C-alpha cells in the first residue's frame, strides 16, 4: 500500500507536553495517541526554548529541516548537542529529559520515533539518484528540489509512505538541481514481532 502526503495539508497539533506544535505525517497503529504508538513520523516547529516531551521506551531521531537550529541538553548532562546542521540525523532515547534552546529563531525538525523492542528505524539523506530496498515501511520526504519517486514528481514538503513494498523504490532528483535532498526513512519490525 502506498500513499502520497503533503505537509501543508496536515493540521498542526500540540506537543504531548504543550510546549510546541507538530504535524503528524504517519503513525502506527492509526489513530494512536501520544503514548500508544509503535512508530510515529512528524515535523515539529520549535519557536522558543522548551522541554522536549518525554517518551519512555521510545528511540528517537531528529533532523533539522529549516531554521538556525537548537541546542539540546539533558538534565543529567549526558547529552549536549547542537542541532544546527541541516539534514544531519541525531538519535537519542525518548525517556531522557531534554531541553531545547533555540539558536536565533524558529526551526522545523523532522522526527522519527520507534518503540524499542518492537520497531527499528534508519534515516538516510539522499542527494543523488538511489534505490531503496524493500522493508516493512518506507517513508520518503522531499526536503529540497523536485524529485521523482518511482516515476511520480514530488516537491519539497511532499512525500510518499509505502507499507510492505514488494520491490525497491527508486528516488531521483529532477534536472540535476544542486542541493537536492530527500529523506528516506526505513522502518522494520524487530524479530519475533
């Protein structure tokens, strides 16, 4: 099953802790609340200094899409990370109490969350034509320039969610535009699930 999405058509919703807002692109199972999902992919806006919502048992990956970025700090000092380089995935455990400080203005961040022991994820950044092998779930998000995804033209902010793809998915930037970037998120169930 394959479905196209456009970020502009997805309504904003409040963060779990109410300190920011997000657009939920996809979640499993469908309609799962903030604590009941197996995996979730979203784009969040961080407009001011705020704590991140705690998600015990969840592995997280965050990618800066736009804006000056954030400084992430954990309360116990285990994490001190500047998320200020666009399209550089950063992974951390969701139960860690993190505080985000904005670095000069609002930022948009791409987020992947998977329930530890049930699902795993890999987030890759494509800048040239590539083929993504089948997995349980594949989500492609266009970050910059126009791309062809299995022959369908997509622009920034759009993407495609493919569940149980039977064949590899082909990604290719249109017209050889410099700076073309797409995110390919591969999700797969842990063994025995």
